[in-house]
């Protein structure tokens, strides 16, 4: 499985950090939606779904969390803990997020508006989709 991590340029200086996210530049799609996960309760596992068409760029802009990606054949786990790294999550990838630090803010940019019909929340259904 190819893990697509995008290195985001830091423009920060002695005053502090600054990273800009630009549609079709360092974000490789048209951005239609932005959301963020924060105040995640201890021990919680989130995600546990795949998307049929949605693409996302995920950035831990504060703190850290673990991210599992599964393409139906391989699973890969990584730690997101760097605000200058964006994880690209393509359609058809099962994802789970866990071990959130108390201060974690996980920013997600998406190329579609929220649409429950785009979700695959059943793992067996996900595997069947991967095989077809
Ligand atoms: P959910 O998909 O369960 O979050 P995650 O997969 O990251 O654990 O979403 C939680 C709730 O928020 C659910 O009721 C749907 C709603 N929601 C929106 O209304 N808009 C959004 O863009 C997202 C991502 C979720």
C-alpha cells in the first residue's frame, strides 16, 4: 500500500509557525468541506469507515493520534504528530483513528460535502467492494 504523506511548507519564523493550505496546490483537490476533530475522549476509536468517492487530506495541527489505513489487502498504521505533514486518504480506504492525545486537533479537508450515502461503515461490505 502506498502511504501518501504531503510535506507542507512552513513559512514560520522566529514569531511562530505558519502553514498555508491551497486548493489544487499543496492540497491536491478542490476543497469543498473542512472539519476538525477535537476534545476526543480518552480511549475512543473514530472513523471505522471508508468512502466510495471522497478524498481527504488529514493533518494533526495540534497533538497526535494514530491512523490506520486499510485498502482491503494491507493495513498500515502511522502516527500523525506533525502539523507540516498531511496524510492523503483516497477513496476506497478503510480508516480508523485512535490514541488521540488530549490536546489533539485533527483537521480534515475534503473534496465533497457531507453525504452519508458515500460512507461504507460495514467492514465486510468494504471487503466485498475491494474484491469487486
Ligand atoms: P462521524 O462520521 O461518525 O465521524 P468519524 O467518522 O470521524 O468518527 O461523524 C460524527 C457526526 O458528525 C455524525 O452525526 C455525522 C456528523 N458530520 C457532519 O454533519 N458533517 C461532517 O462533515 C462530518 C464529518 C460529520
